């Protein structure tokens, strides 16, 4: 059975344009942290966890407690902070005994209940 797919070319372009526009509107994790003090993101690459947080919503202790989730035994090997852009605090960390992912991105948000939502996407 043959199907006429000629009309789908315009639809494919429209879908692609919508996806690109949606991704552009999302912004980076640091952009979100600037606007939302209850949110921060961190990336894991080559054994280093790095990101930035808004000091109006987090401190180094809370950040360390959350990012250790990507460590094999949830133990950090090292942690450092430096002043970042737009009033954020940049951090970098390593795990004492390796990581559960080769590469990952994690998003952490404090919920109104005081609990934290943690989403980790990795490989």
C-alpha cells in the first residue's frame, strides 16, 4: 500500500521550528537559578560535577547534600565554590569513589513542602 507523504514536508518543518523555539525559550540552568532561587542545575562530565546556585535559596551544604546523589557511595571527594555571574555561586565537585554515570545533568528544586525534587538524566 502506497501513502502520499508529500503534504508532510511542511508539517515536519513546522514541528522542527516549534521544537527549536521551545528549546530557545527554556534558557540555561543558571538563567533559571537567577529567576528562581529554589532551583539549581549541575552537570557531570569527566568526573567533575559543576553548576551554579542562587545563594538566596541554597548554601554550599545543601548543594553538596544534593549533588552527592551521582556519587557511587554518595560521598564527595572534593568541593569548591567561586563567585559566579549575576550573583550566583559557581561550584565544582568530585566524588570520592567514582560516579554512577559517565555524563549526567541534574536539576534540583525545593518544593513548597520543603522537600526537594531531584531529576537526573545521564548515561
